[in-house]
C-alpha cells in the first residue's frame, strides 16, 4: 500500500467520523412543524443529564427598545429570528455567530409590532414589519426583488371594503404558513372601533400577489352572514387570526382560530352569534374556501380571542386512531375536534349564562362548556356593566405561546389565573366628562384610556404605565411611539393630527394639554363622534376601568396558583398532573410554597422526557419531568423569556434556545440564549467501530517494515474518532476539566525533547552557522507568510484563522528531527535549527502573531512570551540537565520517555478535538484542505529555498522538513493559555496528525534515495 493512499484513507476516515457522528435536526417552522406540535424527537438532553445543561452561546440582537416574543426557526444549520426593533438576522445555529442582518426600516421611521416568528420557503424568509409583508433572501439577507415591490407587499392588500384601510393599524404578530406556493397569513388589527377587518389571505409566495381572501366577517351570500346585522361587514372590524395557524399538508387544509369583533366589551350593535369571531376555522388551503368552523364563544363580550395556533395530532379514542385539532382559549377551555368534521371528540354542553347586559345589549344565552378536558382556569361569563365586572380569562387561561403534545398524545399547556376589573361608561357620560377637560386630556380619554386606563396605570404587562412618563422619556421619544406604534399599541399618525398628538403628550408630561374642550371652543365633536353605523364605528359604551385586581401587596387578587403548567392525556381527556409555574422570589424566601405567576410564551416537549418552558415573571427557564411535573432544571435568564423555546440538533449536539427579551413591566433585553450539554453528541456505536478499525490498521502497519512508522499516526486517528463521536467523555471528568492536562503534558513532551539533546550537540551548532541561519530565517518567514495567504483565500472565522497563523508562527519540534533522520537528511542541522528557533520563539512568535493575527484575536505579547517560556524553554532546560546528569543511568526512564511523549501527544490532540468539535465540524473539510496546503507548501518552499541558496541535498531535505513540520504542541499550548482551545486550538489539532502523515510519507520516499553531495541550482 502506498503512503499516499494511506493518507487519503485516514483523512477520509476522520472526516467520516466527524460527519457520521450525529444527525442534524432542524426547527423549520413556527411551532417546530406545520402541525404546531412544539415537540421534538431529540432525546440527547434528558432527565438524567439535564442538570448539566449549560449556556452554549448568547447572541445580542440589538438595543432593547422593545421586548422579543420571537420563537426563531432553524433551517440547514442557520437560525433565523428578529431583534427588538424587528431587524431580521441569521446566525450559525451551532455557535450563535451572526451571518447577516436586515433592517426593514432603514432610512425611515420604524413602526414596531410584536413579531413572534418568521416563515421559511424556498430560500426566502417572510415576516411582517409595520404594515408591510417582506421577503428576504435567506442566504444573503437582501430583499427578494421579484416579490411584490422590490421585496415588499402592503399588508393592507385585500382589506378595503367601503373605506380606506391603508392608514389603519394592520400588521401580523404571528408568522404565516406555506402550502405549496401559497403564503397564508392572518393579521393583528386595532381592538377599537377603527379596526380593520381581520380577513385571512393567501399570497403567491413567489410574486406576492393576492390569490384568495376569506372574509371572517361574512359578506352577502356567504356562510355566517345572517349571524350579524345587515351589512355589518361595512363597519365592523376585528374577528382576526392573530395567534397563528396550523397546516395539514396531506389534506390541504389550514386551521386557525379567530378573535373577538371590535370593539371589545360591547356588542349591542352586532346582535347575533357573530361568525366567524372566536371560531376554530378549517379552510381549503389552496382556495380559501370554508371546510368547517367551530365557535368557542358566542357573541364575545369579554375579548376571549383564540390566542394561539391549533395543535394537530393523532390520539386513540374509543379504540381508534383519530386525527384531531386541539384548540385552547383565553377562557381556559380545551377543545379537541375531529380534523375532518370539526365535531368535538369529547362531550360539550351548551349551558345557560347570565344575560343582564348593558342597555341595547343582547348577550347570547348559552356558551359551550367542554366536559373533557376540564378548564385550565377559573371562568366567568358575567356581561360587562357600568357597575363593574370581574373577568377571569382576559389574559388567559391560555395565551399566545401555544402548547405542546408529545408522541403519546399527552398535551402540555401553561395557563394564567388572574382576575381583571372591567367597568363600562356610556359615551353620553364620557362626553360630559370630556367637556370639562383640556383638549389633551380629552383626547387621552377617548384615544388612550381604553387601554392605559383613566389613571394612566396601564396593566403592568403589555400595556405600560404612563404615570411619570416625562421623567423616563423625552417628548420627541414619546412622539415617536405615538406616531409609529409599539407592541399592541397601533400607530396614531393617521388617526390623530400632529396638533392632537402634541396635546396628548403635553397632558402626559405636564398634566395640561391646551384649552378646555367645553364652552364656545367645544371641540368635542372633533374627538368624540356620535353613534353611527358607518366606519369608524363608535360604540355607545366604552371601558372606563380596565385593570388587574390585586391585593394590597400587588399580587393577583385571587387564591393561588396564579399560573400553572398542566399535562393532559388527550386519549382520555384526563389530567396527568397540574403544577404551579413560576414563583415570586420574595415569597419563596418567606417559605411560601410556589404560587405560580402569569406566563407568556409556551412549552416545548422532547423525546428526552422533558418539557421546557420560560415565560414567568421570575425570569427563569425550567425543565419539567413529563411523568411527574417536577422541576428538574432551571436557569435565571438575563431578562424574562416571554417567548417559546425551540430545540434542534447540529451534528448530533442538541440545543435549546430561548429569546430572553424581557418586558411586560420588567427589564428588557435583546438577547437570545442557547443551552447544550458540554460536548454532547448522539453518535451511537459509530465511534467505537471506527476506533477498532484504526487500531486494527495500526497493528497491521506494525508488521510492515515500510508502514511501521505510520502506526502511531493511525492510533492518533483511532482516539480522535472517539473524541469526535463522544466529546463529552474528553472534556471533563467530574468537575475536572481535561484541558488542564494540556500544559503539563506539553511540558513533559518538551522535557523529553530536552533529554535527547546534549551540550555536544550545542557545540556542533557553532560549526554550521550558515545552515542554522538559513533554517531559522526560513522558519520565521515562509510558514507565517504561507499561513497569512491561506486565511485570506479560505476566509475562515477569525479565531479559526488565527489558529492557522499560530501554527505557522511556531517553529518545528521533535517530530522534524525524527523525520530528518528517516529521510537521510542532516540530523545535526535539524536538531540545531530546532533548538535555536525554539530558543527564539518566546520573542519571535508573539511578534509575528501580533503582526499577522492581531486583527483576528487579542495578542498579549508579554503574556505569550511567558507562556512559551514555561511550555518550551524551561522543560527543555530541565531535559538538558537530565541528559547531562542522568542520561544512561536510569534505563527504565530512558525507555519510558518516548512512550510518555507519544501518549501525551495523543491526549492533547484528543482533548483539543473534543473541545472544538462543533467548530471543527463546521469547517472540517476546509480546515483539512487548508492545513494540508499549508503543510505541503512548507515542504516545497523550504526545500527550494535551500536549493536556491546553494545548500547540499541532505541540508535541503532538512530545511524542507524543518519548515513544513511545525510545533503543533506549542501552538496548542498557546491557544489554551489564550482561553481559545476550541477555536484557535483547532488548526494545531488538525495540523499535528496531518504533518506526521505527510512527513512520514516524504521521509520514507527520500529514505529510498540516497542524497548526493551537492545539488546547486545551475
């Protein structure tokens, strides 16, 4: 077998063991898949090891002007998400390194909205920013020019009825879903009388053209039209799908839930059941035609929107497999519906509810109550009144984070249990109040108080307090928010004139806002219009008080738990367990059992037997045992994780990622946090098989005189196979990190090198100054420059590139001396060049690194001088003393040193490979190619430099091997001292085995050719 073939087989084997070491599993859709299961078959992280979960990377997506509710997606090793200011970004999913970023508002005022995810199709990313649907190239981050108007489509397209909607608040908080080449979207609209209709639309994903529209407020001749007053579609708004969708690709059906009609809390002008508000709807995905619907709240007076996508799964019911749609509601109901018919799998009762409503109101006399599963939280159906009504279910029950279902049909859902106080007031009374107010206060009452409250306290969550806002924000900052919108707050740029907006801001900041509304300057008619049937709709009753009910300490005014996580067996409809989710630290310190807190964001279930969920006000992410509901791991995030976590696998390593954006009355952040086990893989038995294969090859090589020299290198590849497949075993033992062994092992190896030197060999140095000077100069010029050129050709990540430069700046070690002997080169010259270059390396290597790699990594000159001194110089000096005092006197030690050195080299390579496995697999083949080119270029340029300078053949061979065979061990030690073993240390780890293979091959070839006396260039 030729050495070249051996080289190819071994390199191929190492690359194979890296890429067969574990599969990669994406998270390509919002909810994980189009069925929105939020379930992953990954099981690497499980109940036995979740306690060892650590932060793998953190990404700072941008300034935290706003929170993040985004559940990112992962497609082909790339993670896509959005920042607090709606900048779309792409990351290397294994390392968290940014690949590109796209700013949808570049050059113009931003119009911020919640963005809970993005959609991937055909190398495009779709999402809505402000009132525009955007298409961005997934590989470059540039707009897709062939989509709409240079990558943008107005999100008001298709919503015009009898009034202009282009200036209304229309956006999307949840991502769309793709069926074939159709991009299907719901929308988020205002909840007041100026709400646009919440139609569901299908766009051509290639061109952006509108293909179909489903009218959620029916028009004449359409199903459900009779459940509204005549022509209600001309003025009524809302009934929108803002929570997201699920898709059955096989059936070609898209499923979604809708919200309440506008305006919230009064429906006297929209008598009837009001289809398709508060419905689970199934549409033909290709045409938008109605398949079936199921209404969860009739004639909604409580803002009981369906807040999240349906979950499509299969259960066992009455001994049969049934494909179902599972939909939860804000009111805490769990509906399990047949996917084809829309009929409930479990019994549902229509129960009588109170009907004493506001004047003109006709509440629906019954509401649906599923008998199984039982509701997630307390419920009430008291109609709103002027005296005040306590509501439970406004902010959940369930919320927009969704739910998860595992492969056995167990359903996981977080739920809130918090009371709210709602008090209504008539517009007649409100006009009287406004008449006595300043213009700014009057405008605030009509435009802002329905959300922020008459006392400006907000609700402490998605609606912030405006009290003292002038101390937190400047007037121009407040004006920007009022004009552009933020979160659930729509833009008022077109609804209010600039003078009206200024009056509101003056009122908020100073308590005054212009002249009185009453008297001869009565402007009430400009801001408070009488009841009318055309758009915008102004209800005769609006909310006066809308706030959480709290006790004197600020906790929810209801018996805990205030937030729960439940596991429901959908096969039977029974609860497996229900536990508090979250806690208040100050209560926990007092010994109060976990009370739970409100949560926003959903759960993630995995085949590892775990449920991951954040979303609580204590800012923690937790893992629960699926069988018991016990917390088995928790981590305090940099800010609240009000989003749903995802999981995926890259090259066999499982990651869990959460957007820790904070907000909801707490601090905000722009961070995404990824968790993983140290060096974890899902490799199976492949690593052991490869190791056995290489060991067998090594034993066969030992029986061959020609190949015997390769046996140690093949053993290296045997143990490297294990490190690539099972890195967790080579990163730490208990609490001891194995990387701590590298420095002492290097010192032992260098000590062994020193024991092979003697004072006589140093005297020989003086006899060949020309060869030594040429060798040392070649050491510190050829390979550093070759390395510098290579990193600019291959364009590796900065720290990987710095490792290549580091290899080039570290002079040869003991291996070059061995190869020189085998190649019939000048061994004395080899030892002398190695010795002098090593003695110079503490000063020359840091200088070269600063010059050539200073832009890639931080190079601390004097720290590197000391590192090289303790790694190389001191051990070699100790070895020289050993040689002088004890050489030949302790036989067993003389025989043991070469073995110790070989074992040390193997251990160092294994530890570095395990530490840098993910980075190595990301650039593995390119790194192998780059180091091979670096290595071969060193041999060739070293040899021909000697020829050009008139050296003898054996001296040329020496210079060739001295230049091409760098000191990978020294480079590894420096990388360790820099704290970058897993990145900067990778090139040395690859280069070491590579140079032994190529050096052995070259030396064996030269060994067969005796050198002549002179080989001058003619």
